[in-house]
C-alpha cells in the first residue's frame, strides 16, 4: 500500500496495483507493515483483518480494543486507527475498493459501521481462513485470463460471509419500522453532508418530510435528536483532526464548515466537556 500525506495520513493502493484489491497473509516478521500500522492512519478502501494467531491492541477512533485470535476486524475507510501493541501475530488481510464491492454488500457495510472487532468460534474461523487462502491463490494468479473477475468474486464471497457474521450478532426485524427506515436514510445523508449541512430542517427537506417528523423518527429509534447526531458526527471528525493532524483549531473549524470559530470552540466544549486545545494537549501527552 502507498501512503500519501494529508491532514490525516491515508493509505492508498499502490499506483501499479490496478485491481483495487489486495489479499495477503503476514507474520510478525514483516516489521515494515507493523511499523506503518503503528502510526495513526485511514485507508482509502475497506479493510478486513483476520487475526489467525496472537493478540493485538488496536485503537479505532479513540476506542481501544484488545483482540485475541481467532477474530476478524473490519475497518471502514473513514475510520482512523493504529496498532498499539501486538504479540506473536499472524494476520490475513483483504483490502477492497468501493468499485470492487457488490453494491448490496457496500450498503450493508455502511449499515454495520462502526463495527466492533469480532471474536469467532474455531469452526467459523476455519471457514474464514479457507476462504482467505482461496482469495490469496486467486490474487497470485495474475496471468489468468479472467484474473480480476475471479479475484473480485472470491473476495466478495468472503465479504458476504463476514457481513453475515456481523448481522447475526445484531439481528434486526425482517421488516424495519418506518421510524427505522427514516433514521437510516438520515444517517446516510448525514455521512455525506455533515461538513456543509448543519440544520435538521435541511436534512428533513432532502428526505421530503417535516423537521418534526424527522426528529420523531430519529429520537424514537436512537433516543437522541437530529441535532445531537449532527453534532456528534462533526465532533468525531474534529477529534480525529485534533489528534492526528497538525492543523490549528481554527483551520479544523473551517474544514468542518464553521466560519464562526468561537461558535465551533463553544460547541466542542459543550459536547465533549473539554476545550479543543485541552483535548489535543491531553491526548498528545
């Protein structure tokens, strides 16, 4: 993978990698991979880590997880993460771009994000490792006439299996309620527009419903108002930038759509209970 500089480091596929998919198995001896993983970064693709051996402590968006094999960790492209500790690790990885994912699977991945690392039963993990091994074999056969098709299809089968495991852990009704459907649509629009759209009324307009009804749906489903969700999404990104970039608070406020810097500062303090500067200093100590 190639890493390109930015406010938060982002790992991209190598320029010569035109398939938009990589699959590999890595042991602890690959020090370069682990050196890069121990620096906070995002990916420009969907990442699946299959911990076959050992223990890893990983931080994902300021939440620390200690994961013991056998386990799977799914990482959405938006999520900032880093490896904090590892011991006796063997891990298989599958990285897939949006373009190579089945549209239905891509939508389901959005639905389960943020996904907690998931411990697996040995019999379930054996299916995972067998499927990963098949993907690796296809990945290495780059001279095959239908190389990309075979690789893409095998990786999508793997992704489908992982999604099904996550869905089994959090079963939902076969037919979601109207409130749940509206809330899901709101969250999808919020993810695309949180830096530019801050008004509940604007989101309601995009959904062709009243602001009151949007609030009713979201509060009934989540327990929180539309404004709460907008603020939480903005503040999560602000935390990411404060911790992982060198941008000033004023620059971060502007990037997140707040020309009124004092207002952004007050909002950050109100939501987190700490000033933006104090948050940065505390987490860099």
